[in-house]
C-alpha cells in the first residue's frame, strides 16, 4: 500500500493528496491516505473524492510513502512518519518547491530525523521551471498517455469561468449560444457563487460543474478542450485538470488575462480573452484542426516535466500489468425507494422485458431487495439513510463506493428516482458509464423541479413513463435524449376462481368469515402520516362484523400501535398487494404513480387519499384527474367527514358498482414497458 501524505494538514494539501492518489490508483497501484490527515471541513464533494483512499492508521501497512509539499513540513506529518516505524526497504519520496537550496536541505534533515534515515526529495522547481501556480502543494504531475475519442462524437469543451462574472450581460448569452453548437458539447466549471447566479438566470439549463464536483483527473478524462478564463489559474485543482489533459494529448486554451498557462511553456493555445470570441475560435480554428493540434501537444517536450513516471521511478514503483480479461457488459438498475416499492417495481417490470441476453442486476435499499430477488434478479444491497449516521450523506458515500466497485466503463446504469444523488452523478461520470434516467413526472411546483433537472445532462437518455391522462404529462425538458413511453404498470390476471380461493384463504388465515373485504394502502407513514385516517376507517369497519380490513404496509413503514386493537383490522406486509386489491370489494389508497395505474388498469373501485409531502409528486392533481372522470372518489387528508360519507356510500350504496362500470368502459393508453426496455437496451453509443 502506497501512502500519500502531505507536509501540512489543510484543504489545499488534502486536494493534492487526493489528486496524486487518484493518478497512482489509475496506474494500478494500491494507494491510501491516512485518515488522520483529513482536515476538519473538506466539504461534501471532497468527502466522496476521498472515500476510496481513506484508511485508519492501524489498518495501513506502508510499502512506500510519498510526501507532498515538503517545503512545509509540519510536526503532525513528522510524527505520523515516525509512528509508521518504516523499515529500511520502504521507500519514502518527498516533493516540494523550495525557495533555495537551504530549504531543500532543511526538508531532507527533518525527514531524516523522523525516519532515522535519508528520504529521496524531489525539487519540483528543477523539473518545472515556471509552474502554473507558485508554491503549489500539488506537484502538478500526470500520466503521459494517448486519447481515444469515439469516431463521430463531437468533442467536449469545458469552459472554466475563473473570475468571469455571470451577471455580466455578455457572459451567459455567449455560453448559451455555445451550448447549442453542433461542433462540440459544452460544459462549464464554476464556483458555488457563479453556479447559483447561472441557475437563477434564464440560462439555467447550462450544464455546470462546481470546482469540487469531480476530481481533476475525472474532469480531464471527460474533456477534449479546456478553455480557461480569469486572472491567473483558478486554483491548484484546475491547474491539475490542465496538466492531466495536456499529458493525454488534450487541448488547453489559455484565455486568462495574464497568459498564466502559455507563459509556463506548456503546449497550450493562446485563446481570445473575450468570451464572445470563443465560439468562433473553437469552430473555425480548434475543432477543424483537432487531430493535428492534439498530435502537436502529444509531441511536446514540456510533457516530460510533468511525467508522473519520474515520481514512480524515485519511489521504486512499477505500474502493475493490467488483467485484460474481458467482462461482459451489464445493465444495473438503481431504484431509490426508501419505504415503498414503486421505483423498484417499475424497474423490475422494465428489466424483465429486456432481451434475455442482457446481463441485468440491481442495486437497491433493503425494503426492495426481497421483491427484486423474487422477480429473479441479483441485487447489491445498499445502506439506507439513518439519523444515527454522523453525516447526513454517509449512506450515499457508501452507495458511491459500492457502485464504483461493481460497475465498469462498459456497463450501463439505469437510475429511477426524482433526485440524482451524488453517488449516481459521480459514478456515471467517473466510470464513463452509459446511463439512463427513468424520470417520472408530476413534480411539485417550485424550485425543486429545477434542482432535480440540474444533473440531467449526465444521462445519455431520459425515459419518461407517462401518466394515464394527457393533461398530467408535464414536460420538464426537451431534446433527442428525452423519450416518453406509456404508463409502466404491471398487469395481474385473477380469475373468479382465484379470487374466491384467495378470499377463502384470508378467512382461514384471520379466522374471520367476512363477506366484505376492504384493503387500505395509504403509504408507509413517512412521507405523510395517515394514522388518523386509518383509525377512522378501522372504527367505521369495526361496526361491520362481516367486514375484514387489511392495512397493507411496506418494509420500514411506521405503523400506529393502536391499529392492532381493532377487532377486524389487520396489518399485513406483502409483495402481492395487487392480488389483494383484486380480491377486495373496496380499496382505500394513496395516489402514487404505481397505485393509481394499478387501480385503473385492473378496474378496481377505490377511494384515493393523496399524500402531500413537498418532495413527492403531485398526488392531489393525479387523484383529481381520476375523480373528474368518474373513476374514483378523492378525499383530502383533512376531510374526515367526507371520508366517512364516502366509505358508507361505497359499502352500502351503489358507488362501487358505478365505479366498476365506468372503469370497465374507460380506454387507457397502452403500457410502455416494452418501449422503455427497447430504449434502454439499444446500443446508442455505437449508433
């Protein structure tokens, strides 16, 4: 295990550690960072970036140590080296940018005192006479390699805003124009303030990355042309992007006010300082000569000054040979259910419709795993969010680690959820995966929709399962990547004999010779508390000895203890709720996507009580659309008297038969399972 350490404990030094660790890991070395060197507040994004490398000291068995920023050696670093008790055969190499030879000798002396022997110290000032950033802790090294871009795909141009102000009237219109170019794909890298300005503007659809959203190594890998603006280079992370890109033969355009990159002798192009001129410069000068420019960059002698192989040689490291064994590409579905089963059920329906030759697997939270396994798919279990975790995103960091270990560049990730988590976002981009977002509609109004769409640009395709009625199909984005399909709904057949047999089985199971079966499915009690409604329903049905009331709950549901006290009410957990609903005389349900579609397509009489949490889809709008067509009755969460009246009308009157008649005559759209499966299975990258 190669330990990457730094002379000081700071966010700047830790950034350097993560970059070098990622570079060495990319060359096949086993690399770690001592968790004791983690600064106090590295921010959310850096936590993901560091996760693959952090190890507790007692678990580290160093086979080599690389110390960055040796021009500033603090006592914690020296104590850490002493504590490792390194043997004489464990190489220790330090890099630094020293003001003079005395500083170089001082660093060697400090390291020798901590180690009990000499360490190899590399003066980066001798390798890089004119660094992009003076006194950078990051050695600004990279692996010399060649680039491979799929034929026919437009190059990706990443624009670093630097000190440009998005409120400048010329900046965002210029970027928006470039975003619609046929010659290239645009990405923008911005600070947090700059991104907030962009997302608050009319140009909010611009694909924007924060400076810390991804590692510099990843940004360089997914970039063909890097245009840098501002006064000087915007920090060591972005300097590392430029170095890594040029080391792989990519193109860097120096548009800085002070020629910060070209003055170092790097093989960068000098571009226009005015952003308004960049589009034409790219199309007329760069894109047309892309191959020739890349070839010139690859042959530049400057690259030898940033070759990470020199660091490896000093540390006695030889990149291990890669195992070329081919692994068949697979498709992994990642539904985001925490309590219910809706996302996972939708994914299993689509997965079952994929061509049989498609290796398919799942990664899901525990509530969904039994259902997924029952449908015949392997499933990687994920850890759900918990208030016991020290960090709010601790489970998502673990999800990120599991996904990145389970997936390779040839695989396809299919995500079903409303919010694109950091784990999904980073895994897709870091692994270079082909990706699909199954994105259901009817989002609540407000800024949450814009937040959800912020990461849409990382997906190759967006599959939108439609609602049963046209007026519910809101369109949040457009373009060739967005594909609407019919409703995703599982159809279950139940013959009269099967229905009768199930009702008899329920009579035996609960010891109740009922005549009327009522099934309640009002959610798990997490998004919306429906304990009061369930108590009222149970009380009403307790007056009817010939009635059995089943309350269907999901794994992790919150169930009010008082429900267990009613004589003919029973709480049940099942993966076959649809079969129970088909056998029921009346269903009382929330108005989620799956529930409503199953009620409609199976012609089940129902009372709908929409859930109302702000992060859910607009269940009230969906339920009202069903009610307006005479297919159900909708009751709001506060309408207890109306709920009582609706229950009595359904059980004592002709309302249920009226609903059955209307449902049997209503024409519904063709389900979209097969269409969604075709879109996911297509090899669009080679198309």
